[in-house]
C-alpha cells in the first residue's frame, strides 16, 4: 500500500496532534475519500525506547501517483507475513494487545517478529466514537519460515 504520512517523535499519548495536522493537510489537498484507510506505522517499542525518542508515522492510503509535498511524506507498506490481532477499546489498551500477541500467541506458534515496523489500521475515529468502541487491527511482521 502507498501511504502519505507525517512523522511523530515523542510519547504515543501525543500522536493525536500529528493526526490532527495530517487530516487538516490531507483534507485541504483533497486526499480524503470513502476508501481512505488510516494507518499507524509503529517503529518503536515503548518498553525499550525512551518516550522522547519514540517514532510513529500517522498515515493514510493514497494513490500510487501521490508525491511527497511539504510535511507529507510517502512510503510503501510492504508485503510478507504478519500476525494480526484486533483490539476493541481505547488506544491506551494497545500495549496490552501487543504484549499478548507477541508474548503469548507467537511463541507457541513458533513464530518470531521480523525487524520491521508494526502496523495499526484504525477503523473508526476518536472524534466521533466512544473510546470503548474504537476498533484497531494490529499487524506484527513475521520472520520467514
């Protein structure tokens, strides 16, 4: 997938500011539509990386011909195998969902995470959805067998 994104550096609880800027820019450039998907590209584990150094890309799908402009970068989300889990509830519970997926579900399956960013797909927005009804899919890239 081809995504336009804005990089956030800092604690995860502050990514909302980056999302607001991204949607404002995307809206002004006509990038938002009914098939647009919102993605988080998660580069760092907050259990390992200091909060002020955490990198996170707030992104959305765009057409293949979209070029970077201003604060909007472009990246392609590669293929490969991923472990996936759904999380219903506030974003503050995502860490627990990652811990369960990586710590409880992957080891018995004999699978290891690949050294690549995790992905989050957001199916609704905290602007118009109560926290308990937010739905996020988490994707962990896996090493090849």
